[in-house]
């Protein structure tokens, strides 16, 4: 397990930028961690570093945003409001979780309680203090 400590949202975005160098089509990144832990900040840096001009914001009500225009498409899910894993199917969320075409990034991935996501890589975000976050992951080379 690797641990990265960031001091301010820009450093969390920069870490997303480093992950952008590794990601390949078909990856599912699951982001865990409390409200305000920096998950959306990470996605913002990832999307920007992939070259998309899209504005990243929390898909809180839509549950899903898509960011095109970069090296690969990013599908951004926020499963916080998911009350039951069965709701994934009518919301059209099953496909990007099971078979990402570009990269799928899912905040609150544990809400899905999916078995059989062999392509899932989990990153855990922890609030340390107002400006400090800790990110644990097992991505190689970071
Ligand atoms: N080191 C840091 N990394 C990331 N965000 C930080 C950091 N320090 C302070 N912040 C602030 O914390 C907030 C992080 O919010 P963000 O929306 O990324 O969290 P989140 O994990 O996506 O929360 P939610 O579960 O509500 O979607 C932002 O307001 C950001 O400015
Ligand atoms: Mg968020």
C-alpha cells in the first residue's frame, strides 16, 4: 500500500495528473473517503491531465458525468445517493462499472457492493486536517 499526503487541493489535483499517466482504457478507479476528503479534486486533476477541457463537478444529482475531449473519455460517478445496488441498472450505471470504455471513476464505490469487478483499483482518501489529505492506493510507480 502506498500513501501520498497532499497539502491543498492543487496537490490532490496534481496527484490525479500523475495517475493520468498510468490509466488505460478499461480501468475502473473506485474512490473511498468521507465527504470533503478530496475525491472530486482528484478527478478534476485527472481529467485535466488527460487533456479534456471539461469542467469537473460533482455528479451529485445526475449520478454520472462524462468528460470528453481528452486522451480517453472519463465517466465520473458519485454513488453517495445510491440507496440500493439494484438502482445501478435503471440509472444506466452498470455498464460503465462493468465495462468501462475509457476510464470510469466512481466516488463512494462501496455503495455499489458489486462482486466481480476484477478491474477495480481502489484509492482511499482521508481527511487529516483542513488542508491535508492522505491518499492510500496500490497503483504501482506512484
Ligand atoms: N489537500 C487537499 N486535497 C483536496 N482537497 C482539499 C485539500 N485541502 C483542502 N481541500 C478542500 O477540501 C474540499 C474537497 O472537496 P471534494 O469535493 O474534492 O471532496 P469529495 O471527497 O469529493 O467530497 P464528496 O464526498 O462530498 O463528493 C475542497 O473544498 C478543497 O478545497
Ligand atoms: Mg465528490
